[in-house]
C-alpha cells in the first residue's frame, strides 16, 4: 500500500482518537458500578463533635467492613457542611443528586435540614439514611419510601428521659426549646408523655437557633415558673451552654431538676463530670456498653478531637453497612436505579452490627433496637477517660419507639 501525506495524517488522527473511546467507555462502566455516598452534617458548628467529620470516618469504616469493594464494586464517599441551614443543605443535596451522581445521603443532623433532604430524596428516588436528626415526623406524617431513620428520635427520647423523670417525682415541667423543627418535636413528644403520666406543663420559651449562646433570660423564666423539671429541648452546644449557665445561677441547688432531653457523650465530655454528674439521659449506643461496642470503637480508631464515638457516629456506620448489604443482595444497577427499591431490600433483611446488635426496619422506615437510660457518673465513680455513664435501665426494642400505628405514616396500612 502506498502512503502519502494525507493517509499518514488520517492514520495519525484516527490513532489519536482511539484512546479516547476506551477511557470514555471505561468511565461510564465505572460510574455504573459505583455507589456514591454523601455525608451531610455540621462540620464546623455546635454539632461538629457529635457528628461532623467523625460521621464520615464511621461511613468509611462501614464501606471497608462491608467487603463490597473486594467484589468489584466501587464506593465513593464525599462530605459537606450544611451549616445547620435548610437552604444550604437543600442546595448541596440538589447538586449531589442532580449533577454529581450521589446515590445515598447519610447523617444530616438538624431536623429542619433533614426534612428538606427527605423531600428531595423522595422526589428523586434516592436513599436517605438519617442518623442524627431527631424529629419523629420522619417516620410519621413526613415518612418516605426512600428514608430510613436509624439511631433515635424525639419519641424515643421523650419515652426514655421524660417518662423516667415524671415517674421519679418531676410532675411539673417548663421547656426551654430550640426554635426549629427538632426542638418543637422534642417538646411536643415529651409534653405528651408528661401529661399522660399525670404531670403538667406550666410553660415554655422558644430560643433562636442557631447562634444563641446566652440563655440567662430563658433560664430565669424557667426558674421563676417554679417547675420541678426544666426540660431542655435542644442539643449540642445549646444544651452545654444551658447546663453550664444553670449551674452558675444555682438553679439545681434550689431544688429544680434539669432534663437534658437530648444529650450526647461529647456534651458530657464538654461539661465535665463535676457539672454533668447525675444527669439522666437516653441513648441508643454507648461506646463502653459491651464487648461489641468496645470492639467497634477500637476498629474506628482515633476520632477527630480525640472524642469517643457517639450514637450519631454509630448510626452512620450501621446504616451504611446495612445499605451496602442490600446493594450486594439486589445488585448495583438495581440499587442505583431506585432508592425506594433499595430501601425495600433493607427492610426485608434483618439488621446486625456491633453498635446496635440485632434489629429490623419497619415499613414506616423506623429502625428498631433497644434504647438505654443512663445516669452520668460522679467524678469519683469514673475509672478512666470517657467512662461517663452508668446504666439505669434497658428499654426493649419493641417498647423503645413509637408504635407504628400511632405515627400517621402514609406508608402504613392499618
């Protein structure tokens, strides 16, 4: 065959084009076989230590321990800071789902953000694994076929801490409530338990969220009410500041009791045992609860700011581990094609992990496992770093969460 300048240039152009075809096909094939997980939470504010970067670390551990990447499946984990703002969180998730190919959104503290994410994931048929937002509406009126609410909720907290304090003599309550979806739901659910137990709510006050650090005026209103129990329907830095400032005012010394309705291990650490001792609280995970939780903590390794894992971190790990088991069972293509089908598969499989033990996921998306009523130790009772809790009571899995028929979830046929 005779070669001239034209054929040589054509051959060179064809040769240059060929390598572009294979990488393009490879990239498409890789994307089709890749599960993308977006961890969305507060990376810089008052919920950073209880969730934040530690949640991403827990998700990465779940990916490794699922074994799915050894079977030819790619898993990518990305993270973002929603700044506790629904508009910021919505913008991030909309971009993740519409442009970046994210298949599942994980964590999402701050109930107002979680409710917005819940809607976006339902509309786009993507999975939402909620670990850290508390509102029980996620398995009630706002329940979605694409959402699993894993770790705890406001009903569980009210049933645990609220009921325990009423039974021990706290009959009159005043609430200091963070003015957003989480605070409203926690006050609502706790007040319901107080009234059912024969107690009464004598008043409440709403505090701006986020950004409030001075709770003195709210605490003085609570003190003036004469209520036996001051219920703190807030979380993270707000709870820490309330408890510290209540101690400065000598409120507990006057006979009133503080009820931290959502207290994380990291909150107790920030307060110190001298201030936090005696607090009664409800959690669904404690790093030093048993051999399995201690082994999980060891495998998780050193956490940001040297904290021990909270129930939020544990929930992220366990939820993603179970999701990836469902992906393996149904196949990557099917899981990516429909978030609701992936959640159906999750509900069909019993759950098992070192953080929560054995459990199930109900049709309304509520993950079911035991809850624990703890009391914070006095300094003399603690035997080492992060040895903060003593167990008062175990609430069985079938009693820890709201009955499925009482939530008004549209997915539940009664």
